């Protein structure tokens, strides 16, 4: 049974109190989830509860020295009576339980998740001393007819087919093949330093036994669990049962994590056998035990049960009704289409903006929402009506009346700019970022601030103090990062276009993952002024849109020389007067496109994604290009010294007299930062003038080196894939189980113009893309190549889980969504953090790939 012992939970408020009361140096935060529970065998369990970043699945994000990468999640599919409408996100990963830790051993649902007529809740108990977790999942039929429920419990236990593969090694029946006769399974990697992971399924032959196995990374109800290769890591255990009206049925499963070293598997098997023979149900009430259906009744410890047990479950989270008061359908509409319809008088900006606001209200919030926005503009409709009046006066603008979302690290003078961190909750700049200012000049409606990975740190996920973004196309997958909110907002038709940023992968990864187009220009083509930094002079602020034509409209509005950003000094000399003039379906004709075969091969996945992208070379050739195999590109050499993070923050803070922190070190060490991004308070110097010059010279020389490499091969551009593996679930911790992005693409490390274009799907149905990379300042030509490829492939995928809303004329319009932080923090200035000065040396954060 659960033991009383010290549990550790790192909370923002608690750390703030310690820091302010004791004025102590904060230690470096461990790389872990927000709520952690230590086990007696030395492992630390990280649980996805409702605390920031609020994934709220109840699954285990990771366990130290174990192959766990998001395990214990549930996918649920319900089938009601004939003629019943299928609920949205049926068959997907459930989340939004409001799971709250009691500070001892239990995470309890404070909300239910409603899927059709079935109300779902889950409680998770972690027994630290014995290193197991119990998942108690309840399913209550709130309707008037029986409902069939399929539940797949599981997740990912490693990756690849070698040392990191966590495949099934043993079962209770004595083999490694899982079937309905098994009470438990045991998975392990070949590495003895990794802990084995067991699952106790219940009693074979119980009322609801194991029905079949599934692949928890692909549709587990239709795709069986693999027994070999990379996909053997993805384990799902499917149960099927029927729930009568006003009845609750429940399932209890256990996950164990063993010790490391020799003999660990044998000890784990012994523990699993014991739990299967005598499940620890301590803490469950008699009525809760009576609802259990995957255990023999003799093991429940109850004498009598009602014939139709029903549990009192918490109410579901609030969900806006699925309607719109706009007569104009914005679903999958391009910016170009919106502009044509506005100019032709088919619609108004007010109608368009209302349509997007309604979709945000319905699809972005609630337990199963996308969480693509941190803030929605209170004055969005006022902006739209102003644009309509301007058009009626005969005024024009590149984006007049078109709603655009802004990644929440661009300054906005009328909305807070948080960088996704609670450490900046409520802070509002007095001026716009240069690109936002240019968007307003072009007549755009700034509809809101898009969610992101805190400080743009991660390329694998977009998680912040306001939630973690879910994929628009594949609702159980990561949105990727760090511009996930921007990509999802456009893909799910909650904005017409968006601004994002990229230091490593943060434009192309979420764009590939959500089947969008994006453009990263040559260093200096677009101003960085007013954009929170990650790595100064490698950061790039750029657009995400539905089509390459839409990118051109956004580039017309946002690119060019900013007198206050010296990095853009050359931009006007290379920027076309009109980016749309370079959109030519014949732009690839006669060109030579280079490629590196190794860029299309994953180091661990075996799902055919790279080969699927290679197959689209036929589209480049059909457009008139010749493919040229290349040798490895030359290195840029040793990167110069200096903290580009601190240099970026110094330059950013110099723009803001009221910024609540004295420097980047103080901000990044705030106790309000997510624990796995938080770092020890230190005193990192900004770059010296000599280091600045050396860094800029390094990037300039690297561009020349790559141009020479391309010249020697006589190629006009180099093509890379977006991803070279499937996309994975949103509840893991490592980059390997987001997607394999190890293509070696040169874009960010060199600072080269790159257009990303969706070209279709992988063998498993996931969006794939190509990246066309050119020489420095070949921006317009590269955009034109992307347009030609787009016309050839027409490969964009569109979401199926955010359909057009029912039009209800005369209904009350949805209120502008008010998005609260997951754990409201005190304002930085009120907390006295501006004077909490830097102490101690430090190095750059090594975890950044945004």
C-alpha cells in the first residue's frame, strides 16, 4: 500500500517564497517535469498533472534511468447507439482531468473529460517506497443508451532497435508475446543501467480482460503492437466493454519501475507477480472497488456490490458551444483568398475576425483544446471594423483587415509579452516589435499572442506557463516548437497567418508538423528589434502561413531594413519590391538542386519517412529541376566565444526602461520559470565588442564557405527533408520521440534563406515537407522555387478535427477568450525580483534547439 514519506514538488510559489525570504542562491533546477515523486529505489517519477505546463494526461513524462517517454496515457474510443454523432477527438489521448497532487502520493481528477455520453476521470497513485504507480480510470455513462468503450493504456518505452529499445522481454505466461492470458508484462532495454518497466494488466478472464494490443504511437485500436524494430517501443493494452446508462465501470492498472544492474529483471518479475496476485487497492472506496472490471471480484476486498454501480464524478471542464455568428467560412482560407474576397465585397474584416474568434473560443480552450493562444486581443473586432472603414474610404494595405497571430516573444504595445514564462506574467511593453509595427502599418488585425515553448527553448514541444500546445492535424501529437502556437493557429484556421521565430528548428518543425509553409530568410532580412532572444544574431523572426503566396504577402509587410537594427543594414538592397512578383510556377525549370542522401536516413526510426520525401524528387524533376547528389558540406569551424543569450537579453532589455529584471540571468533564474528551463542565478557577461565582431564575421564567413561548396557542385539550392521519422505523442520528454529532425539542414547554423513546403504524407499518414536552402541573399529566388514546388505537389494536409462551425445568425457572439495562466504568479515587480541581482558564474544553457 502507499507509504507515508517525503515527496518533492517544485512549485513556483514555493520557490519564490524561499528565494525572497532567505535571499539564497537558487540551485540549478533538475531536468524534470513540474511534479516529481521520488521512489525508494532512487528513481524520480515525473507526472503530467495540471500544474504548468499543464499537459494534464496523468501519464508519466519520464523516470530517471528508465526508458519511459510518456507512459500511462489512455486513448479512448466510444461507440454509441446507431445514429449517434461521433464525438470530437474520439480515439485520441485523453487530457484535461485537472489532476491535482495531494502532496503525498495521489493525483486526483478535479474535472472529468466528456467524450460523447461517457464521462472519464482518472486518479494516479505513486507508491514511492515500492516504485509503482496505480492508474484508476473510471467511465460513467451519462446518456440513455448503452455505450461501447475501447481504452488503450500504455505509451512509449524507448526508441530505435538497439540499446535504447524498450521492447517486451517477459510476460506472466512465460514468453515475450502478449495475449489475453497475461496478467503482466515486462519491458527493458539491453542496457543494464536502464531500469526495467512492468505493467500489471489485471486478472486474465476478468469481466473486462485484455482484449488486444495496440501501437500507442499510432491508432492503437487499429494498429497492433509491433514485436520488433523501432515500433516495438510503443505499447498499448486495449480493453473493450459496454457501459449501461447511469453506470460506472473502471479499470486499475499498475506500472512498476525496477532497479538497475544485474538481476533487475528477475526482481521486477517477482514484484509484478505479487501485484497481480494481490493488487494494492488502498485508498479506493468500497463503491470504487465495485466498479472495477479488470480484476477478479475475489481480489477486491468487498462483500457486496450494487448491480449497477455509479460514482459521483467531477463535472467536465467548461467548453464553448460549437457555433459561429459569422456567415463567412474561414476554414482553410488563405490570406490571398481573404484579400480577394475583401476587395470584391464578398465579406468584411469584421465577419472574418468574428469567425476566427469563434473558432478560438470553441477549439482552443477547454479540456481538449489546442492551447495555441496565450492572449486574445480584446480589441480584435474594433481593429477589424477600423479596417473595414479604411477600405470603404479607398485606403489599401498589404494585409488590410486580415487577422494575424503573433508568437508571444514579439513585443506588442497593447497586449502583454511573456515569452511563455510566468516570470513575465502581465508585463506589457510600451512599443511594438518592428515587425508587428509593420504589420499594423499594412492594416493587419493583430488577433492575439500565440503560445510557444518558454523562452523559445524547445524545438520538440511548445510548453509554457499557459499550457502545452497540441498538434492541429494529429490531436495526440506534439505541435513541435518553439513556434507551435503560431503553426497550430494557422493550421486549425484560428488565424490567417502568424509570426514565429527560429534559432534552430522553430519555424520549420512546427510548420512541417502541422503542414504549413514557412520562410527563414538570410540573416538580417527581417528585424529582430523587439523580439525576445535565444541566441543573438542566429535568431530569426519569420512568417508561418498556409501557402507560399501568403508568405509573400507577409514578407512584403515585415521584411526590410530597420534603422534601429544594424543587422538589417543590407536588407533593402536585397529585398524585392514585391515578393509576389517572384512567384513563378516555372521557377525550378533548368535549375540544379543538390541533396545529401544521408539527410534522408533516420538514425533510429524505420518507418519509411525519409524515403517518402525522397520519392517527391519526382515533383522537383517534373517542375524542370535536375537532382545532384552532393558530398558532405564543409564545417564552419570553431564558433567564437561569448554568451549570445546574454548579449541578446542585454540588447532587448535596453529597449525597455520598465523591464522587470536587470538582465537575462536574473530572468532565467526566476523561481517562476518552468523547472526544467530554470537555471542557477549567475553573472554571465554580455559579449565584448571584439566577441560581437568575431561572431558576425564567423557567420559571414560560413555563408561564403557554403556558397563555395554549392558553386563547386554547380547547384542552385540544396533540398532537405523536414522530418525523417513519424511524429510522436505530446507527453514524452526527449527529442527523439517528437520526430527525427537530424537532417543536418544548414539553415540556422549558417543563416541561409530557406522555404519549407508540405509535399504530402509519410507511409503512416503524417505530413512531410521539403526545405529548399539557398545562398545568402538568394531569398526571393528561393521563395519562388518553393512556390513552384507547391504548385507541383499540392501536398498540404488539413485538419479533420476542427470542422466548420454551425452558423447561427442572431445568436450571442462568443466572448473574447480570456486565457489565464495555469498557476497565476505575482507580477515580477511586486515580487521584488528586479533587485534580485545576478551572482555566480555560469555557461550557456545547452538545452536550446528552438
